[in-house]
């Protein structure tokens, strides 16, 4: 069985190492797994942490980097990021 972990990231640098570590542990429960992150421009080291993880695990992590300002509202940005993640999962499983 294959699993895809996904989610939006913005200004989450201090949490990412533990989150990615937990995802790796959960991923071991499956035959195969992947990680898809929708990254929104941050003011911390989130992208740097994601890219370091990607360099160590190139076949596991895909990062979608949003370059376009979507909304001043956090809930709108989260919803958009979630929808990008869901679209990615659907495309991967067609």
C-alpha cells in the first residue's frame, strides 16, 4: 500500500524537523510513501529545511513553491494550499 503525506507550509521552520521525522516514521508503516508540500513564501528557514530534507530524500519529497500572492487571509491561503495538495494526489493516482 502506498501513502502520500501532504500539507501547506508557511513560517513553520521550527516545527518542520520534528514533523518530517514523524512522517518518516509513519511512512515505514507503508510499502511506499511520498511527501508533497505546498510552500508559501515564508519569513523563516522553512524552505531551507525542506530543501535539505529533499536533498537527503530526493525520491520522497516534492515541493510546490507558490510564487503568487493569493490572499491576505490565512484561511484562504490554507484552503488554496490544501486544494493544490489534493489535486496533486488525484493526478498521481489516475
